[in-house]
C-alpha cells in the first residue's frame, strides 16, 4: 500500500477537523499521515483534534497559509494538500473583507505556488470551495459549468481562490481538484453559524434571531460526514482539473429549519425574534451533484432528522466546548 503524506490546512476548524478525525480514526484509509497547518484564528480550536493527537501519523503546525517560507517548507514534505483554511463567516465578511481576501485568495495562491514548485514531483491539490460561489437561484440546481456570480465578499473571495486554483491546472498542469459543497451541519461548528447558534441559544433559554419571517432563505443542508465522503472520492478517484459539486442533503427554508430546532428544544415560536435581513442575502442555493454521483459513486447517506437530532444532542452534551467560545465572541 502506498503511503500518502497529506498536508491539511484549516484542520482545526469545523469541517477540517472532522476530515482529519475521520481519516485517522477507526475505519479510515489507514495509508495516510496528516500534518495540520492552522493559524488558530477565533474559528480554529485545537481541542477538535484531541481524538487524533496521539496518532503516530499526526502532526500539528501552528502557522499561517500566507507565510510563504513556512508553506514552501511544509509542502516539500507532503504529497497531497487538502485546503480547508479560510475565513468562512459571511456576516464577518460584510463588516470587514480584508482578512477574507488575504487568507482566502493570497493564502490559496501561496499554497498553489508551493505545490507547483515542490522539488521532485508536484503535490496534488484538493481545493475545498463552496456552492456560494454560484450566487443565488430561484429554481433548479447549478451544474459545475454554471457561471460564478458570488454575492457576499466571503463568496467572492472563495470564487477568486477557486478560479486561481483552476488556473494553476490550466496554465501549469498542476493536479488541482475543486469541490463546491452546500451548507454543512454537525458537531464542532463554531456557534456563530445558524444551526449551532440557534441550538445553543435555545439550550440557554434565549430567543433565536430569525431573518424576517424565514420563508425567503432556502439552503441545502448536508451532514459533514457526507461532505467528507465526497472529498475523499474526489481526492482519491477524481480527475485533475475538474470541479465536483457536493450536495444532495435536505433543502429547507430558514423557517422550516427553525421549526425543527424548536421541536428538538421543546420550545415554541415565542422563542423566536424576527430581525432585519442582512444586506445581499442570497435567497436560495441548490447544487446539482449528478457529476460526482455518476462519475465517483457519491450518495449522501445521513438522514437529516437523525443528523440534526445527533447534532442537537452533541451541543447539549458539550457545553464546555461552546460556552467559552460564545462568551469570548459575545454571541
Ligand atoms: N461550513 C460550510 O457549510 C461550508 C460549506 C462548503 C464549503 N466550506 C469551506 O470549507 C472550508 C472549511 O470551512 P469551516 O466551516 O470548517 O470553517 P471554519 O471557520 O470552522 O475553519 C476554518 C479554519 O481555518 C483556519 N484558518 C483561518 N485562516 C487561516 C490562515 N490564514 N492560515 C491557516 N489557517 C487558517 C482557522 O483557524 C480554522 O481552523 C472553508 O474553505 C469553507 O469555505 C464550508
């Protein structure tokens, strides 16, 4: 079995840490070692990696993907890069976009350069993008060749990095694979995002802030296990230079999502506070995941009600994880 040395950026965050725990945990591929490179911004949490810290194939490096010398050094010793690191919260990008451009665009380009100029062979580069690069659509679903029309500064920075990654394939022949996934949910998500924010507010007996009446904004919710499934298929069996949408979760309006969360918490609509919508809020996202399904055999497996119930229980049982984060971020 060939051993693969992987560099995982942003591996202390929500999805990246789940990916690392899955790959190094029981049932993982077994032929990989992983170095996590993470700056530990407010969104990065080293405790997310505690379950794999003692694994002989695990190493953690505290650093910035924009640090060219560090990145060049690290990439030299790795065969593949899985790139999660990003500023990821839309609301923060509206109040200040600079960090989004620096990390998401310049950081990605720094990694791409290191992959390209790696001594001996070039590194394979899996770029974790998002369905938000497509913008918003009223009906139907986006195929991978749909034009990119990002709305928020977050989505625009992700679209820029996504195109930068593809340009390194087209210009230099670098083995770049891009995934565009829909909204994820699951344990360890920073409590500023809607599902953990609502769950933890409800657990504290607080009101949840719903944009308008919640009918307008529709999202396709996918459990992180299914995102990881799609990423692994693309990393191991996908084609260089290709984009793969990952989705097929459950499409819900924010009102429907709120109803389910209220039910899980045993709370009623008096626990909801209607707040004005954020500027440029995309109405509906929906990715067409036919390509990854037919070409690589991807099939979303996690039932939404089951996944949401487990996620609710995880936050109920892990107050020690989220209480300090909420207090520090004044959420
Ligand atoms: N959350 C979703 O629903 C979703 C959906 C599709 C795609 N994505 C993409 O998946 C990736 C991971 O998302 P997430 O929700 O886990 O984000 P997250 O905010 O939870 O984690 C981001 C991680 O990146 C690290 N980081 C930030 N800037 C860095 C830098 N300059 N150098 C090194 N590390 C840095 C942070 O410390 C953190 O650990 C992002 O690229 C995001 O765009 C997320």
